[in-house]
C-alpha cells in the first residue's frame, strides 16, 4: 500500500511532467510562428529542454515504482 507521501510525490511528478510537456508545446508553437531565426532556434532549444526535464520526471517516477515494488512486503524474493 502506498503511503500518503509516496502518493503525493507521484502526483507531484505527474503534475510536473504535464506542465513540462505543455511548456514544450508552447515553445514549439512559438518557434513555428517566429520570423527571427535566432529567436526560433531559442524556442526550439527551450522546447528540447522542457522535454528533457519531463522525461527526467518520468524516469524518476518509474524508478520510484521499481524501488517501491522491490521494498514492498508483497515483492518476490529471488533465491
């Protein structure tokens, strides 16, 4: 069973991921609409960074789930 803190952290990670993906989409839209090549590239760079951060949050969430399953009393013990 998940503790309240674990559930809160998972919920927070999900919110953070959603926000990063939304910000990445916003940057992509702004890049597409930008006439100045340097500003367009800046928006594309920001999009890439937001996507990297979102994927980092995803990885952290997955890693937490794996760690939780390994420490859970219901987890299988390989002998």
